[in-house]
C-alpha cells in the first residue's frame, strides 16, 4: 500500500494531548488518501516533513513524540547520549528504575532497600544524568516502565519509542509504541529524525465475547500459538472488530505487550470507550475530551482499509491457554494441557506461582485473581506453593492496597514483591530451588526462555492468565483443571472454583498519593555527570572505529550458532544486568549460552590463532582475536536475536571485534541494533547455505558497497576449492552511513557537530 502523503500536510495539528507538549506536528488527512488503518494514520502524522510517501516495507523517517528508558538500557543510552554532546533531550524522555531490583520471599521492603544499596552508583548516575539532560526520573520502587507509561504518558495518537521490547504495551491506549535499542533512542533524544522500515499490517478481527474463565491474556497466548515467535516480524498487529469493545483498556495493553512475543513491530487497538474510561480513571479527563473530538478521523481505522493479512479470533470459542515451556508460542488450551504435560514429561508438580509484571498487573487482573483467592480462603486454604505478586506500579499497588485486593492475596499466602521486574527478568532470589533441578512454574509474565526467571535452565515456565495461575497455586499440580476439577477444603469437603470476577477500574478511582516527577523537567546545566574510572558498574564509552569501505579479508568464524539464539543467549540478563553500564565487564557474557554447532556445547569455541585443538570461552577467544587484530563474524540460524530490544547483544560483539552476523533470518530489533553499532547484518540468499559453513572457515566479506552483491568467499583448506556464498542485506543509505561512520552514534555526533 502506498500513500501519497506530501500533499496531505495540512493545517491540522496533532492534539497537544498526544505530546504532553505543545509541539506542532503535521497530521495526515485521511479523507484525501483513501481508507487508512489506525496505525497508518499515526505513522503518517509523524513523518519527516520531506517524506513524500508512506510505503509499507520501505524505510522512512519519523519524528516520535517521546522516549522511555528502563534502568538497564538507560545506562547505555545515557552514556551514548553523552557522546553526542547534545545539551539536553529534544523530546520528552523518562527513565524508570525497574530491572535492577531482585525479588525474594522476604518481600518488597527488604528487596527494595537491598537493591538501592547494591545499585547506588547506577541509580545516582541515572538520576544525575536525567536531571542534567532534562529527563523525568522514576526512582526504584515507583514501578515497571510499561505500567507507569500507560498510567501517565501514553496517549491515543502518540508515536512513542522505548528501550524495551514490551514498549508496545501502550498500544492498548491507542498509542503506536515501538521497542528499540538505545542508539535509536539517542537519535530521537538528540532531535534527529528516526528511521523505521514501515511495517506491513496484520489485521486481527476479534468477534464475540470471552467466556468467564478467559481473559485478554488468552487472546494473545492463542495468537502466539498461531503466529509463532516469527509470525509478526515486520508487521504491526492492528486489532479491530466488535470483540475489541468487550475488553478493558488494560486488557488490550496486555495483548499489545505480548505482541513482542510474535516478533511484531508493535500492536495497537483503536481508540474507543475503554480507552476513554482509562484516561479519566488515571486523571486525564482533558485528554479524553480532546481524543473524543478527533477519534473518528484520527484514532480509528477507516472502513475498507487494507490489511496485508487478516486473522479472525472468535472469543466465544476461546479457552484459557498455557504457553510454554521455554518458548511463548508453544500454546496449549487448558482442556489439553494435563495430557500434554504427562506426554511431554514436564515436571507435574508445580513449584511456584507468580502473577503481576508489566504484562498483567492491572486492577482487573488483581481483582480477578483475588476473587479466586477469596474462594480458596473461604474453604480454609492457602496457596500450596510459593505465590508471588508483582505490582506494576506504586499507583496500582496503593489502589489495590486501599481496596483490600492485596489483603486477600496476602491472606491466601501470597508475597507482594517490589514494584519492579524481579522474577520476570531473572532477578529472582529462590533459595529453596537448586540450580539444575527440573521444575514447573506458572506465571502471568510474557516471556519464558530457558533460564530467564531464576537462572535455572530447568525451570519450565508456563505463561497463563493471573486468575488461572492463582487457581492452580492452590492445587500444586500441573494437571489440575480449575474449570472442571475439585479441590479438598480444610474441612474435608470438596469444592470447585466459580469463574473469576473482577472490575476493570476501581469505583473509588486511582489512589493518587504517588510522588511523580515533572513530565518534562528543565535540564540542570550545572550538574556534572561524573563516572569513577575505577568503577566496575559504569564505564565511559569510546566511539567505535569507522569502516574504510573496503572488503573484509581473512575473517574468522568465531562461532556457528545452532538453533534458537535469542538476545538472552547473546547477552544474558539475571546477574549480568548489574554490568549494563560497563561494556567491558558485561562483554564477558557474550554468547555464553548459545549452542556451538561444531560440538553442541555451550561457551566453548576453538581459538585458531593457537596451534592444536585449543578451546576457550567465547568471550576469551573473541577478545584474543580482537587483540591480535583479527576480525570475525558470527554465523546464525533462524530468527537470530529474537526476544528483547537488548542492544548489548549488538554492542558486545562489536566491542569484541565482530564485523558481521550472517544468518538465515533476523529478529527486527536486533537487526537494526547491529546496524546501529556498525555491524553488518547479512542473511543467506539461500537459507540452505547455513549448512555449508564451518567454524574452521576463513572468509572474505565482499560486495558491501552500494550497488554490489554481498557475498562470503569461503576458504576451508588447501585441498578444497574456495567457494562463494551469496548474501543479502537490508541496509538503507543512511544505515550504510552509520556503518561507514563506525556506528549510528558516531554519525549523529558528526551531524550535531556540523
Ligand atoms: Fe520488566 Fe519483564 Fe516487563 S523485565 S519490563 S516486567 S517483561
């Protein structure tokens, strides 16, 4: 679909509520270009003024309205921003301290105090850099980025980027919110236009109404099974149809949040009554009024708009789902789950139940979970396994506390963790579970890669709705079906759960005692952001060296990765999160959990600079190559770099001397992150050529200049003939400039200096 946009930059302005700032932006007049989807209207409204067209599948330049950073990604983003020498941020930006807080059975108060103590240097850096550059700083304990953004910043019609893959959460409020790497954020923060490959659009039609045991979570769990972790790649998922009107705004946010699990660029719902109600509930009645005035023209799809693919989900037919283990697209409906668990020999005894996180900590989620918990309490039961609740924000915590919702969950045996990511990102202290012991947990989180929650690769995490997690917590068995099976009450009688009940918003409104930073603080130029050169947590960044435009000769294949390689495999989280601000130290985790196709082992690669069969860890050998002046490449399989927006997964290989990743296919954010860090992301023209390469090969990378055909020239041994493997890339002219400059950051710094 091609839209002739230039003539449409008329006198209409994006309403100020979309920006939290009176910045003028041209708005696309949909009437003059044929029917548009809601996402297209937002993209067109944020196009660079000189952009003439909006072509799906082609690069274009945009001006996003705001940037959100979480504490792990913010360290690098702010360190990179400092390299640009820009005096302050050019668009509203916020930093949220949520990833560095460990959740433990001891609960929120102790965990928060410990986290503040252990991360004092990092939190101080983030706070002082935020003040210096005019960024809103949300301290540890204030909540998880996506929940705070939904409550305070996201607006219908806004184009937002965030350094976290679940940024699309804000799509529930009609905001086009895209997860990116830190270098993208720095580009926007420093006032540059931002380049995006305009996605295609999958229309998901929701029909009917969910039955009482189902929730919004089950819609996206079902869709993930249908689309798989790659099915949304290069697409926006736009929801429409009468079923959308049966969901709450926060339920829609859950669905958009987990669009990341199918690789979608973002997901969005049209603006209607549920969004209006949420805006009013969160104290933004004036925004609701303004949105109502333009909703028909600007915030909803036009009848007859074109989708590249349409999927219909009949909500009446949907069952609760369990997705996992180890991948979010292995979807099993409840009625088949017990048999599946037995057949697949998953550990049948449940070892922990976790609800909340950025995905599922809304008032509706908590009240529905509490309604199940109350039924069990009434029968004299408490949870049969450790039961953890992670509130998404201080505001939702206080609201649930005031209304007695948390009291119910605690009386059921639940432990309230800090308002932070905690177990969702490997920040889970779990003293009762030994590493390596196979066990099953249920969570309402969004992601379940091996090792993600407690660091134990044998923890089987099944994703489901908070109410299903809660019901199962009283049985301790993975084969329990809360819809049909009975439990034994304390008095020896048996009982069945009734379906959960909840309220999407509290009748008493949102508790509003929370101290909030100014949305757009003035930069404090008097602050000197200092970094201790002996710190193990923070390190100033040096600019990467530019590319001379020549072919690369005599490259080593550091590793040929076999199978799934997510950003967790390339740059693990958990305990490594503490080194996010120190590139040299965090690089010690590079690819340590990726499977080496040469021998199927982890973190072991041959060092070809040393005679004999000399194997070392991946970071060791990579650094040895770099220090000897030998550049190297990674060979990857399908959907390389899936998962998060983690830009360290691109920065670390670059820091260690990687010049290219060659694979069968890439996950979108990671592919862009590689380009921004000056690494060539290349795919095999014929995916079968993956099988041709060995880790012992010496290769030349040729044909990278514009107009040439990229290829690998492969030499194996003196006995075998050299052969050529054709490659492809998706580098636009600007992205080529990034690589030529050494990184996108170098390019921005040159642009600002000029
Ligand atoms: Fe945090 Fe997990 Fe969400 S890491 S941002 S709670 S996906």
